[in-house]
């Protein structure tokens, strides 16, 4: 195989993977899945925003990506504030919705391209900006 083509395929796969994990609106979310996400969010509403025992909207979350063996950090935000390139991830994205309510050390698997991508929560921090 042409080495340039192989590099392109790897780049394209990484871009597609990134998009599928971080797209701001969960266009493929079923009504049942959406109800589950909203239910988990409702369970966190009464908890103070400074409580960082569980991932919630407005928290900075650090994960280890087990496939790439890299740490990644982002702030979980509403879909209209989502800017994955700026470290702001929608709570309706596949990755964001899977993280809601998780605690430090918990793992999550997300199916992308017929494979499960595995992530583990390594830090949860409160963010001082209340616009999320």
C-alpha cells in the first residue's frame, strides 16, 4: 500500500472518530436515550455546582483515552456553547452524554465505527464561569 495513502487513511479515521465523539448535537439519539440523558441531568440539578464527585454540565473533565493512550480535558457545556476545538464539549454529544453522572475513576465505552472506544475519568473540576 502507498505510504501516503496509509497516512491519509489514518488521518481520516482520526478526524471521523473525533467528529463522531464530539459532534455538538446527538443527531442519532433515540427518544429513549435522550430521556435517559435528561433524567441523569435532572438528578444533578439539585446538587451544588461545586460538587465535583459526579460529572455535570459546567465541569472540566479530564479523561484518559485508552485507544490513543492520551489525556484529554474539556468543559461539558450546552449544545449551543459547544466548541470542541476550544475544549467545550456538548452534553448531547456521544462522549458528553455518556459522561454525565460518572464519578472519578469510572470508565465509559462508546461505540464508534463498530468498535468500542474506552475512556476513564481521571479528574473532575468545577469551573467558575456560570454561563454553561
